[in-house]
């Protein structure tokens, strides 16, 4: 197994057999308990990967989640509609 250094695409990590720490329980809690979420963490803390994971869940890509916590606990065929997921990179201002 390989380390996914610099890779923040969930499908690439899963399809190319990279090591993945299952955060789908957290993703499911976010989906079930929150309407809006602001992710504010330091660089390299997995924000982009979490957003990409949520995108794959909402797009119904069930096969990517086989063997993970969310696989049998979320209805990937649901008619859940998802608005825009805002991705803003906040840089330091000089």
C-alpha cells in the first residue's frame, strides 16, 4: 500500500489502493446533523479530501465506499439534493 501524499481526490485514493483512514463516520454525522459546515483547519489537515469525499457520497458513488463505515449506513440512491459546495482557498495577505 502507498501513502497518498499530496492526493486529495477520494476516488484516486480508493481506486489506486492508497492507505486511507476511514473518516466516513464523521462524514455521515456531518450529513445527518448539519445544514452548513465551515471547515477551518491548518494546511494539510485533509479539508479538501473531506470535501471530495462528501462530493462522492452525494453523487451516489457507492462502490468507492465498499468496506468503509458509511457503505451500509447511507442511502446512496436517496433523492438528496446538494447545493453548491463552496471551496475557497484562503491565503495569507501580505
